[in-house]
């Protein structure tokens, strides 16, 4: 078996999720940690991954892989499941502090399964199927909130008030994940939808503002971004991509990040040199700040 990154979860109401509310719809909690996956490698050992890459002990992700290597009991439970089902990839959330800090003290640094993918037939196991499998080993998973038939978007929003009932000590959680196991979107892709709470949106905005203030002080690269990169620039490049593909998908985010950064430098490089009198520039950092700005503008 090989590493496979988890699919994007798209915002409810976009073209990527059109029609997902038709039929049986499963709602589950969306928690704010770091994406992780576990699978069985060809050599019989467990493999570990983050959202974007395969992990190793020397290149881990917030201690995710190390937590299994040091906990032999936990490792053996997943090993036994995957040796029985070598085509499965187990996805979940490694709960470490990101935006929301209001989880209970006993909730942190644990792995909560939210999906199991069968690579043999390209489908996700229904919740009750993998729940039964995980319960046998006493493993953690994110529970369902409700199962609805043909709900409206307003019906879904009513359940946002329940997001504070799982792991959270006060207020609401990140949001809700919406699954329809029979659904493929109009592009032929199997995808899930999400809807976020206002609490989480506010926390995320405050987190970004706090980081932004810290970065600006004495930081040439951030001063350049603030002076020359605008929301109009970002939205112009996004519109070009929408015209190119006939709509927007989160799969286009990397193309957008590259286009914005490249056009930003092309249009402004001489002005930057003139304004800051040939400053030393860390271009890796400049790109990072450009990417952060783009993500804030489009709400990623």
C-alpha cells in the first residue's frame, strides 16, 4: 500500500458540492487539528502521512508519527486492523493546537479517526462500518451528529449549535462535515462538504491578525506584502482561473498561489527595489507571506 493524501472538503454551496444534500446525508463534527493518515506499507510496517506528504521519524508532523512509535499498544492495534485490511487507509485528526484552544486537557495529542478509504474499490467505508471496527479495539473516532434525508442548508445550520458537545470545553467547535456516501459531484469527483461556525471564523481571523502583527515588526518581506499586494490583485487572478475552468474549486488553490506571487513580483519588483533601496529579500519568506495573504482573502 502507498501514501494517498486525503481529499479536499469543500464549502457547502459551491459548485463542487452541488447536489450533495440529495439523499441520505451524514453530519459529523469537524475538529481543529492536523490531518493524518495510517496505512500498511509493502514491507508490512505502518506508514504515516500528513495532509500533503508521507512522514518519517526525522520528518514528522507535530509529533504524529512519534506518538505511535512510542506507544506500542496503539501501534499494534492499527497494525492488526490494517494487516486484516491491507487496502484500507485510515484518516483522522491529530489534535494539536492550531486555531481553537478550547479543547479539554485530556483531548490533546490524540488521533481521532474520521474516514476509512478502501483503495481496492475507491470508496469510503460508511460510518457504522468503521465505527464497529474501531470499537473492537477501543480506538477513538469522531462521532456522527445526525443522519438526515434530503436536508436543506438551513436544516444543516441548525446543527452548528451542537458542535460544542464534542471535546470542546466552552463555546462552539470548528464546524460540521457533510457526507453523502452515494454522492459524486458534477465533475465526477467524490467529495464531502463543510460548514463552519461563526466562533471558528472569528477565532481564525483573530489568530491571523495576531500573527500578522508579529510578522510586520521589523520585517521587510511583510512590509513589501502590505505595501504592494492587494485583495484586488488576488481576486483578479482568481477570476482568471474561474474563467479557465468554468468555476472555482479548492483544487485550484496552488495554481492561484503561484499566479498571484508570480504576477505580484513581475508587476512590482522594480518598485520594491526603488522604495526599499535594494533591500536584502528572503524570497522564500516573501512567498510564504504572499500565500498567507491570498488564503485570508479567499477564506481558506
